[in-house]
C-alpha cells in the first residue's frame, strides 16, 4: 500500500514538473523570456506560484531547463545530420539550412534561445548551447578536411565558431520581434523560409569550401 502511494506521489510530481515546463515553453514561444513570469507559468499550469518554486527555486532555473530541453533537441537533429552517410560539405549545408528552417517554425522561441536579452545565468546556459552546436559543426568540418572536401589549412574550431556565429547572427533580424512592421510579412512567409535557409547555408559553406574539391567532384560526376 505504501509502495502504491509512493508511486502515485512520484507520478503526480513528475506530471506537475512536465506541465510547468510545457507551459513555460509555450509562454516563451508567445512572448519571450520577459513574458514568462513564474506567476503566469503557474496560472497556465493550473498550479499555485509557490508550487512552481518547489520544483524550480528561481525563474532562472526554470528558464535554463526550458532552454536546455529545446536546445538538446536541436543538437540531436544536427548530430543526426553530422553522422549520416553523405559528403561532408553537403552535410554542412544541410545542417545550417535545417537549423534555419527549424528556427523559423517558431521565431519567438528561437529568438529567445539565440539573442533575446536575459538573465546572466540564462545567457551563460545559452552560450553552452551555442558551444554544443559549434562542436557538431567542428565534427563535420573535420570530416570534410579528412576527405579533402573543404579547406584543409583552416582551423576546424575557428571555422566552426565563425560559421555558427554567422548563421545565428543572420537569423536575428528575421526572428526578432523588433523587426520593422513592413518586413514582418516577408520574415515569416513560408515561401521565404527555404530561400533564407538556402542563402545562409550557402554562405556558411562558401567560407570553407575548397574550389579544387568542387572541380574534382564535378569532374567525377560528369565522367
């Protein structure tokens, strides 16, 4: 009997925690970090504000967990691309384009994860996320260098830092809620997203592409 009660309590606690995180993510998606007050999260979850603090002692800790869960999913997607059987330079282009397309599915949430002003603790967690994304890009660049598919003379780590910084910076304008109203329609228009993804990915690849490898690959394709 005691065992059953314990399991029921554990299930209830886990359900509350999951509900809090889901509601916090939804509120961030709707209005960013600034709108996801703990009281608002509690109301959305149907819980008392004090109950939320039992699970997350501070707003920053709640935000960090939301950021971590969302970020890990994006890293998992990029890792799948990095470990696929494909030409490294194609994987790099696919990884960047995929990141852009997924970000544009939920612009407000992506903006919060990438650039929105936030508490120092959340910003530090965000930098950890960016570093993890960079590590995936490093792995693709190293593959490309080993296959003589990209420039061998550049540092893979430096190149990855430049590439990740570039495509995240390139997304700030399209994602930002501060973008001037005349641009908002184009910013979120579904037909504009594939072109935006293609353009940013092409620029990322161009920074480390080896022209000789391209010519060799083309020659092999035509022969």
